C-alpha cells in the first residue's frame, strides 16, 4: 500500500461532516511539522458551527527570489445520506474492484493526502528548495463557506502575505486523472424576488391582486433573454451567462384563494463578460417595465475568476503530460469552489483533482490506480516550478 493511499484511508476513516474536522488537520499537521512547516490553526464561527482552518507554511532559508505555492483544500465532507444504502460503511475505507470507497474518497481527502505525500517526496529529493510551500485547509468548504478559506485569505491579505501560485484539489477530471483542470470559474449570484399581491376569494378577482399573474409576463421575458443567450455571449474561456429559477412559492394550499404574494428564488452563473451590477440592473429594468410590485434581495456568492496560461498553467499541463501523456483540457465549467476566495489574493489559481463522477453520491469512490498518478502530478508540478526559480 502506497503512503498516499494509507494517508487517504486514514483521513476517510474520520467522520468529518462539515464543519467538523474530526482531527484530520491534526494528522496532517503532525506530518507537516516534521518537514519544517510552521502551523497556525484559525478557528471561526459560532459555537454550534465551529470551523477549523489550518495554514501551514515552510519558507526557504534564503527567501530572496522565492515564490510561494499553496496547496488548498478541505477536510470536511458532505453528509453520507442513508448509511444503509451504502454497500460498505461510508467512513470505513473499503476496496472493491480496484476502487477505494468512502465518503471523501474523491471529494477531497485523496487530493489532500496527495498534497502532503508529494511535498514529502519533493523535499526528500530537494531538501532546501527555493519555493515557499504552504497548505491552506478548511472544514467549511461543504458548508456555508463563510468561516473557512475566506477567513484565512483575509488574514493573509491583512499581513501582506504574497501567494504566487495555488493548486486547489477539487475533483476536476472527467474520465481520467489529468484530462481536465479548471483555470477559472463562473461567478454566482442569487436573487430572492418577493412579488406583492392582495389575497382574496378566487371568485372575486376584482377584489384581489394575483401576484403570480402580475409577475408572469416579466418572468417570460427573463426566460426569453436566457433562452436566447442574451445576458452575454461568454468568451473564449467562459460559457454565456445563465439565469435559472430554483424555487417558486405562492398560495395558501387552498384552491379557492388568490395568494397574497409570490416568492421566486433564482440564480445567475455569470462569465467575466458580465458584472453583478449589470445583471441586477437588467432584471430590475424588466420587472419595472412590467409594473411589478416587488422587493428583491441579492446575494453575490462569488465573482468569476480566470487564470490565463502562464507559469502555473504551463507547469501543471507539462506535469500531466509527463505523468499520463494527456493533453489536459482547460475549463471554467461546473459550480463554485473556494478558489473564488483564493483568486482575490493570488493571481494564478488552478483546480486539479481526481475524476468527479461519484462526488456527493452514495458509494463515493476513486480508482486506486489514479491515487499515485495524482500525487505524481503534484510532485512534478513542484519540480517544474522549483526549476523555474533556480534557472
């Protein structure tokens, strides 16, 4: 059994359902401390939702000309769902047909294990690198995300800490480890639209005001904009901005009562061609043009970010090609991740991890053969970035 697999199984066996780290960061910190890393634990959040964050950093003896690479990830996992539906217990690492099963096997305890072992092996061959190495780990990626990575990034920014490169271990591959990496993500913004009406008997509509009827033409126009790709056209890196309704609530449950209000939840996933302000203005303009009586509360979950090909992307692509022979695809598809916070303090951020087909599912798993592949890609990336510093 490889050291990476051993560590991955050790982490999977900890029931670290968000925000509980369940001791994962202590296991990792003890190994990093032996390598000369300085450890800092930053706790945040209320007593009933306490989040554990770890910032670990190893600086060279001579910092002149050094650059900092951060491996970033999370030790928390989503709830298991019905345990009886799992073929084996979700927190008992289990092997079947060449796969490792367990909650977090893919998202993302194997990546975290690969981070640490790649650093251990890199330092064995390069005991005094010019690279500054760091890990940023949180137990709040699968939760609200307000007391995790963003807290650490804010603290680093306040200190003037410079981060040159960051690799986030989110599962990004489609069929084989290394076939896709994320060099950016779309922004996310949600709206809660409350349409005001007047409740009344359905047989006397002139004495009431139906909010569903009032908002329907405006919603039809918003849907038409979305269907026609009219928010923006995207660009060479991003799909066009998309708008989707997620929830529509109205009515008392009775069939003879006109509702007094309607509440519509919707979300934008937007490219760098749009801004929160531009999208908000367009939605308000449509609602106002149709004379809708409403209130609208906005929540910006994250801004889009993009790492154009440069030192980090080139090094990762070359590491993947050397290890697997794959010409990796750059993508900005999918949901959000903590990279959206890191991108505010680091200009070069990519996400690279295992195949994502089983994440958050019953019987989450990873191909055992690809665990060492992932670790080796991380190690090769370290070697390439180190080589760029020493000339």
